[in-house]
């Protein structure tokens, strides 16, 4: 096994102010991103949203095609949370949510509540696993990464406000509701966020296609963060230069790369913290 400290160069010392990323900053683009609210659709994503300690729904909207027993369950949960729970014809449900999928089950939130970096860091345990995303713009990829983060007990996902997909309804669906539970930290500058994490005792490693320590021989530090780049460009130079090292997934000859969310799942499983099975 390779000690994460071995071969480590001198870290850059951040001289600028600490990065305090904006909360729930909206970036232009799709209709969903420009909307004043966000609709989460699908039975499981909505159930997870209603069970979240950090994301607050404003109301639940059900279509008349939802089975009676399922509708009764959501009505009871909404009552417990003091939320309006409305039922409408399927056509009206689609018009209001802008969705055709989701089984006629939806919940509205005013905006996604991103974690604030300083408060998030101060609440972290001694042993931490985190993903930083550099240029991941596809909502399906972001959702799948957040889902893997939850599955393997990662403590958060950090992403920049620019050149990155925000958390949308599509991300919620792709994460199977994990976006309701995993802290997602949105920052204004990823390079400064890397330096801030290093100040907090993190070791950061860029996920590279051909360079760095093979994942099978990588021994993570207690506080480890993995930087993932886009499938097309990888981790950008500015972020890569601030990392303490790199890790790679060795693949069969002729395989150029993996989808970023697939790579995230492999890495998350490989460096996960000790997990307790619910059957134990």
C-alpha cells in the first residue's frame, strides 16, 4: 500500500479570503434552472425529500392516476409535516410540474439548499470522504455521483457555481433522492475551495486516466477528497496543480476512459469508510 504522504510536494498557501460559496445561486440556462421553484418528481425522490433534514418542501402535488393507497401515504406524511397535499388531473399535474414522468407524484421546493462551506467543514467528523467536481455539467452524471456518495457514506460533494450543473429536479431523480441527504457545497472558486480543504487537514487527489497511484494500491488519508473532471477534458490544470497527488483506475488495454459517474462509483467503493451493514 502507498502512504498518501509519500512523495507529497509543498502545498500552495492560499492568500485570498476563504471561499464562502453562495447558497442556492441560480445560473441561467434551462427553463427548470430559471424557475422560481424546483419540482422533485417520482415516488422515491419525493419520499426522500420529505424525509430530509436539510431540504424543505413547500407542497406535495399528486395526480389523480396515483393509486389510492399511495396517495393516502403521501397525504399522511404531508399532514405530519404541515404541508399542503393537493390532487389534480394528470394533465394539470404535467402542466404545473413541466414533467411527463414521475408517476404523477411531485413535491415543490423554493430552491435547493446548498451547504455553506465553513459551516459544513466545521461539522465534519475526523474521518471524511468527499468528492470535488470540476466541469461536470450533465445532470444524470451529477445525480449518479451524489447517489454513489450516499451509498458509500461520503460526507459531501463540492462543485463550482460556474461551468457546472446545479442541483435540479433531474439531478434529484438521477440521484434516487440522495440529493435530499448528501451535503452539496456550491462554491464560487474551486481552486480556493481546494486550498480551504487543505487548511482543514484534507489530502486531495485528482482522478486521472493514466497518471497517479493505481486505485488498488491507494491508501487514503483520514480526510481525503477526490477531484473528478469532465469526461471530455478531465480535471483542469489549475485544480490539478493544487492537488496533493493523483489516483487512476487501471483498465484493460484499448479502453480510453470511463463515464465520470461510473468512475466515481468505483472510487467511492474503493476508499469508503468502514460501513456497518443493516443486517449486522
